[in-house]
């Protein structure tokens, strides 16, 4: 199967139009994504953060708390 370049929907969500009339760089369906990576400040699709705290416990020490966490997964 050949590889295809798929444009990332960096302009967000477009609702109510048929696919043939959809503006460039938009998507008809997006769920929990944002176009800009928060940690690296570059354009790529990333997961939107949650709306509630994961834990009320402090992670790390009081002088150097953990401020960001990342999940890494791979497929082989």
C-alpha cells in the first residue's frame, strides 16, 4: 500500500458542509485534539488536556514539583 500525504486539519473543525465543500485544512470530525503542541510549540496534532485534575496528590517534591507528563507509545 503506498503512503499518502494527508494534510493535518490545523484550521480546526468545519461543521455542516459536505466533504467536497469543506475548507482546506479543516476536518468534519475532531475529538480532543489541538493543532499546536503545547510543550514543543510546533504545529502537529496533539491531544487536548483534560478539564479536571488527575490527582489531588502532589507529584514530586515541594521544591521541584512535576509540571508536565507525557505518554509515549509505539507500534511495531
